[in-house]
C-alpha cells in the first residue's frame, strides 16, 4: 500500500474504533422497551435524554438520544483537537464543534466527498453509573 502522507512517512491511523451507533428517538422509555425486547441491555442512562445499550460482541454501544442529533456512527480518536487538525490538513472540513460532551469532546467533520466524520474522545473518562445504570460521573482517566 502506498503512503500518501505529505512527509512520505506512514501516518498513525487516526480512527481507533467505532464507538457507537447513535439513534434519534422521540421517547426514551418507548425506545428502551423496543430495544430491550430485542435483547439489548442498559449500560448507562442520562435521565430522559440518552441511554447506551450493550452490543454483546463489541465494546461499541447502541446509543438512543432524544435531542436533535441525527443518526450517526461515532469514531473514537485519541484527541478531538488533533483529529480536527489532521482531517482539515488532509482536505476535510469542520462542520460543527468541537464541543464538550459527557465523556470528553465531540466534533463533526466532513471528508472531501461530504461524508460525515463524527469524532469523539474520552478525555473526561468513561461514564460511571450506579446500580440502576444512571450516570453518576466519570471514571478516573489516570
């Protein structure tokens, strides 16, 4: 495979993994009942705004959201600001962000063909939950 980086050196891959498949829903309780009937168990919940469900063969999550975000598949990166720099330098463009989210930072970028590249990092740490799955903070990142 040819290296196309400007320096002629192989670049470290930017995207670490698919983090989540995020779906907009009108009613979180109804959505939880539906996906629960399909066998997906609750990992975490933020009131009536969002919930993460287990995908049993992956550490990625099915995320249900009642806010206005569109359907998207989020890509995990080490750090959103550096991801923005690399994507823009390679010919992509920033569409939105970066913003602070519960686990770290998020930004929506687009590749040269207009495809969405939603990226996030875990700079604040993974979510910590109580026994019922309610989010109560973040896990220590150190």
